[in-house]
C-alpha cells in the first residue's frame, strides 16, 4: 500500500534509501559566518514593494490573506470562491463580474472548487489544492481569464481503507512543492504517512522528493532546493531490507519507532541540486524554523535558525548570512523585505533589519513584555494585515514600522 498511487501519477521516486545512500559523497559545509550588525536604531521607512511570487505559500481557505498580483489588494480564498479585499475602499467582493451571479456554482467566475485546502496565485494562474471524492489529493490550475480548470495531478488511493490530502505547499520557479499526507488503516490502526512531492506546473508530472522522514521545505531557487531533514541517531534499515525481514510490516511505523527508541540524530540543513540527485549539508544540529511558516519565505530568501542564531539564506546564490544571535530567539518572519525577530533575554523585545543587512532596529512594541502587540499574517504592496491585541486589522506599512497604532484599520 505504500506506493499505491505510483502508477496512477507516474512518479519518479527519491526514496529514503536513495537519500541515505548519498551520505558517502556529502560535502559538509561550515556554519555560515556572522556579518557585523549595524548600530541599534528605532525606525526605518517601508519598502512598499509587491510581495514576490517565488516560494509563495498556499493560503488556507477562510484563514490566510494573499497579495493580489498587482499588489494593490488581497486575495481571500473562501470555501468555494475567491474574494478580493480592497484596502483603499475597505470592501470585500467575489472576483466575479457576472451580473446576478449567485457565486455558488462552477458558472461563477470566482469559483475555485469544493473541499479546498489551499490557494496560490502564481505567474498569471490560480492554483488550488483540494480533496476530491473525499480520498483524492488534487492540484488544479485555473486560468482567471478563460476560467478553464486543468487537473494537474490527482493522487488517488487504490483501496477502500486509505486516502490522500495535501496539508501545505509552496510554488516556486515553475513547480509546486507539496506536503502529501497518506492516511491508511494498518493493523487496525490509523496510520498517517507524510511525504514531500514536487509537481511540474507545465506538464503536471510528479516526483516524490522525500518520504518517511520528517522534513521541512525551506525554499527552492532555479539551481537549488533547501530542506531541513531530521536524521536518525541509529541508522535504520532501508525499506528493501526491512520488508525482506518483515514482509507484512509497515516501514513508516518502523521508522517512527526507531526515532522513539533511539532518538533523533539532529536536523540536517541540506542544499540539494535541482534534480535532487545530490546534496551538501550546510549545518547540522538544532536547526529549526519558525512556526510562522507562511511568512518565512520572501522570494528567493528564506529564514532558519541554529540554536539561537538566526540566518537568512539566498536561494539564488546559495549564500547564508547570520542576522543575529540572541540568548533566547523566539520567532522570526519577513515583512516588506525586512527580517523581523523576537527574543526574550530575559526581557521580551522585537527587532528588525533589512534582508540585505545593515542596522538592526528595535520596535517599542507599546512597552509590552508579554508578546508582539501587532502580529502580521499577510501583506500587499502598501498594507500589512494581522492581529492587534487579538483584533483583525490593517495598517499601512509606513504606520506599521513607525508604530502608529492609532491609525489601525479594523476589519469587520
């Protein structure tokens, strides 16, 4: 059952056995050297740039806001249709120009589909993750002009006791990188297996990049793919070796037990070649990424941490730069091309700097020591969307960086 969908989508697998076989030819890179931070400051002007499309995350329906392609407003995927929010007029409307349309069927120009799980606007098209027939994980491509819907991939179970769905994903340089979840009943238990797949947005071809191993996709450039992969303290058997010894066993369950019994060998930050045939380890150990996943990629820039040191990695060049090292780094994300990060050492403080480097600025944060008072969750060219003391609201980028919270725009 492990590869039940292989023949359905015609994938080329890069399995765990291939990943572990590459260790003999690894080139281990040194942890990137720190750049010298500038003097502490207080305020900085906004860039007011349209958020880049590369490495853009799929928005969650009814939850995430995403910049429209022109950067003037926000796309809001709903349960079935796509809406648009205009921050200048404070209006929200379906992206449908048909007079009298009920916006409740495929005839609507804003129609995305049923059982939506993600939405991304990329290179002039709309991309939608959905569950079809309650068991199939499907990626759709929609032309917003002709409203033609193309099913790029359909990962379907071949039995009655399993199903697939996409839990997250990003689009970058002509591909969708998707986390695929496989739920199946094995030995009277519900097992959920996870893998990272890549879908070519031109022809719909699918590759499985990593399976059976906890992995975080950190971004893809034209010449490299960056992954954070958990390793094993005790090298496990290959899938072939395990199944030879346990023909009726479940390899995924075996690997999970290996992690529980022997512990993790740490997380490796791996820079892969575009075809995923080789990689080098940039660093290993306590490598972690922010829980604010949606905002931790900005075009070809991505953020990660090693212990309490924060780094920015350029996917276009393969270069890393240490942004800061604090006694207790808590969280980090991008806003308008600035790297934002929170520390508690022991007092809480919020800082930011430009992605290219330079001075580090400190937010006054209304003097709060409990947490960030305005928490961004999306942006367009001129506005930041997020929560202010738990209230959903908008701020212009100038007001956000100047901390003029009296100018906050509530969202009803």
